[in-house]
C-alpha cells in the first residue's frame, strides 16, 4: 500500500486511489499470506507448514468470487498485446 510517493497535498487522493483499488480488485490473498507468515519462523517443518498454508490460500484466492468478478470487469484478453 505504501509504494507511491506523492506531494503532501496529494496524500488523501493517493490513499483513496489505493484503497479503492484494493477493495475493488479482489485482494483475497493478503489475508492468506498474513496467516501463513504467522505460522513460519523457519525449521523445515515450519517451512513445510507455511507452504502448505500458502498453497491452499492461493488456491482459495484464485477461485474467489471477488477475484473472478474483478477479472470479468477489468481483464480483456483480446485487447492485450502479445
């Protein structure tokens, strides 16, 4: 969320843009990533647990109604350049 540099007087508009983008784009994986990050603090078994959770959460994200709706609204494959 903090990857844009703007002038102080443009801060509110920038935050509004980011929030609108996040809430309209089906950002479901952020919660899954956060859950997975809490599990791991290395050793190999923890690493395995992290990736098992990560893979499951990514699958849930890829098939989420929010992501599918976002793709239907915004992705036009025919207009993409190869």
